[in-house]
C-alpha cells in the first residue's frame, strides 16, 4: 500500500514537473522568437514575466491592426505553435519594425492660409459708380498676383472676370502659368482662392476659402475721377491701397481704367 | 486643361515627370503612381515630428520644439503647420516613418543627395536612380526628351525615360548660387553664409517657395489623366537651416507649411487618381539633435519620412525609436537611423508598381539585406 502511494506521488510530481517543463519550453519558444524582433521579451529564460507578456501582446496587436490583445501564460502553447507554423515568417517580418497607431483627438482646425483676402464690405467711396474698371494686385517686388475687371456700384466692388497668377510668373509672358480665377463673387465682395495655394476647378468653390483684407493702411480714393489715363496703373485711378499679409509681404491693390 | 507640350514648357526645376506610357511597352491597365518630394538640405525630423513622449527631447533641444504640436499618440506629435497632412493622417491616408535615413553618415549634401537618389550605399557609384531603375523593371517606359533629369529617375541606358523640367524665373540666380556655395562649405563658414544670405535678401525663400505648390497642382493634373505620367519628382530646397531654424514659427516651419500645401495640392489635383498614388518625401540626412550657437541645427543622420496617398490603408508612425539620451545618439550628436529608408522606397515601388520585394532589393537596390516594410506602411 505504501509503495502504491509512493508511486502515485511520484507520478503526480512528474506530471506537474513535466507540465512545468513544457510550459517553460513554450515560453522560451516565444522569447526566442521575440529576440529576433524589435519587441524585447527580456532574457530568454523560459520564465513568463512582464516583459515577455508585453512584448508578445504588442507584436500580436500590431499584426492584428492594433486590436488589443490579452495573451497570458496559459496561451503560451498556442502562441508557440503559431510562431513555429506558417505564420511565423510573416510575424517575424512584422516584428522588425514598430508601428504606433495614430489617435488624433485634438481639433486640427481650419487651415490657415498664407495670405488673407477679403473685400467684404469694403467701400471705395459712396459716390463712385463705374461699370467697368481694371484691377491689379501687385507684390512690392513687382510680381503681379492677380488682375481682372471690377465694377463699382456706389462704392462697392463687384468683381467680374479675373485671373490669379500662379508661381512667380510676373512678366506676363508665361501665360501658361496663369490660372483661372476662383473667386466667389458676391454682392458685397469676393471670396478668393489662390490657385497656387489650393487648386479648384473652374466653376467650383473649395475650402479653405482665403480672404483678402484691405489693411489699416487702406486709403479711401477720391470720390470721382473723370480724367484718368487708361494705362495709369501706377497712379491708380481710385488710389493705390497697400496691405500687408501675415508674413509681412506688402501688396498693392490698384484700380484703374474705369469707364 | 493644359496640354502635355505646354506642361513640358512650363514645368519648373523643382519638378520632373516621367513614365508616360508607350503602347506596346507598358503594362495595362495603368495603376500606381509614385511622387517623390525631395527635401533638399536636410530636413529636421525632430522639429517636424517631435517625439513628445521622449523626455530627452526637451532636455536636448528645448528651444527647438513647437509650442503646440498636435499629438498623434503617446510618443509622437506633429508640427502644427502640417494641418493638411494631419487631416490625411486622421483619415488613414498618410503615415510617418521616423528615425530613418538612407545608408549615409557622411553629412555631405553632395554625397547624401546622390545616395538618396541612386539608392546605393556609396556615393557616385552609379549613374542611375532607384526610381528610374524600378520603372525600367516594371516596364514603365517612355520617350527620352532630354538628359536634363534628376538622377532619381534615370534608368538603365536603354530605358532612359524622363521629361525635362525647366522654367524661367522660378529660382533667382542669387539664391541658387548661395545654395551651391553653402553645399560646398562646412562649419562656421557655412553658418556665416547662411546668415549673410538671409540678411541680403528680402524673404526670397518664401516667395520662391510658393512655386512648388503650383508645380504640385500641375503634376497632379497631369498624372490624373489615364495616359498621364506615373512618376513625378518635386524638389523643395532650403532645408539647410544652420541658423534661425525656427520652432513654432520661422524658416523650417514655413517650409513645413509649404510641404503641407504641396501634399494638399497633389491630392486635390489628382482627384480619383489619389487612390492609386503614394507620395513620399526624401531628404539626404537629418540634423543634429541639439541646436548650434546660431539657433540652427547642423548636418546629422536620422530624420523622418512623410508618406501620403490613397494606397495607404491605415495611418501610423513606423519607428524603432532609438531614444534621444546622449548615449543613444549617433556619434553623441545625431538621431540614430534605425530604419534604412530604402525599405520605404522598396515598399512604395511594391505598392505602386507591383514588383515583389525580393526582386526590388536584388535588382533595383542590389542589396538583399534591405528589410520589407510594406505591411507596416500599406498593410
């Protein structure tokens, strides 16, 4: 009877020890796999520790489109089989680089434009009415940014056809760089989109809308002008109005050749 | 709509298009597009994509971190000037690869740019570019109109296929000359030239820097056509900020805005072809982790790559982050590059041209040790 008890005890010990050994082999299998990746499992000692658990969960999460994993020591056998099987090479490849998911919770906000343009509510003069004038927007270094025609109705600008210049085409020879304008015309002004900032097909309006704001230096032109030279761009039939954009670049908004 | 001939006459030095199909030599149907934006001068990857979760960032370069980076995840943020790109990240149309570089540690613009375009380990060891060779192997051929093309898209002699790009007045001779002088000098001399050039010109960089935006639109318009080119190369110069690099605002941040709008314009102009496109940046090297005595940074090693396009399915930051403690830096001064950027180039070729990774690294890059990173970017 005593011998039988002894045998049972020995058998039980062997069973437990054997399972333990098997478990450690599975953990070791995982650790050895991970050491060939960028997911550090700590020392390859067969012991299931925090580092091993974190590393294998990170790898499997990355392999499963960042789905959270909850792999425990009890899963070691299955995981080892997976790593040793057909998926092993794929997982090894995935394990060569870490991927950090993007989780943007802050408001990105509206895109701030390089230059703001807004003619809204700008009034040249309450006494001025012209059917058709030429307007130009010229950078202080001479680059023409836009040109077109504008009507003035009791001092309120009403934009007609116009075009913006992309790039630094300033001489007027490179007409291919001239873009169709994409100004949104309203009764009170124009909301413009510079094509060199944001391409919008003809007839479409897209965000971010950019505005041109006549700056503090805006000078109201004389109320009337009956003897204006058609080509007197420098003089500006209704005055030349300088404004400065956010970057300190100065532009001149000129209106001439009114009829 | 602009014609191809017209386009060829106006495309700027900062743009080259290639890969117009020639019937009988090109696979049908045409699918993937690759657009490379070469950021010349060495972009500061830590300013663009600051590892805000790494405490050593603030110890090493407190003054060179934007005050309000947009947080991407616990480790990384993005400079606030990348708003369009951030929106692409949010909508799973963009990804970032950090602590990366072409295999070059020499800190020379000439050598670095050559390697970034050739894809070789040794500078000036080949007269073809990795993208040109990939086009050849993918049988994306076209006519050779000129030899004036960036090395990047030069292929094997029998397959030379590129379009010239030239336009007047898009880059002032003064700044081009100064850039050339800067590239041939180092240390204090270069910093002095940098300062002098800034002082002598009235913000020429930003005025000129707007040009790539127009070019991006032109490239996108051309590439969205069914028989349009499948490859475009844009160049944005002036990243070599040895002085006054900026943080929240300043010169580098202005270039970030420019780059951000280039991404936006490409997407807008490409329209539905955006879904078949991958845009990637390259730069010859990163910049030093610590700022120098002129509020700038000097030539370094590891930097960052920005990728966007409809071929991306899931946004992420891919990085084997090496850390920013002094002991973790390359030669105790540079961000360590733990990812060979040629892996990224290979993945883009695989995604857009359909070549297999093993073939690409053996034939295009002639280096079988380049790891596959396709799943991390496009998976």
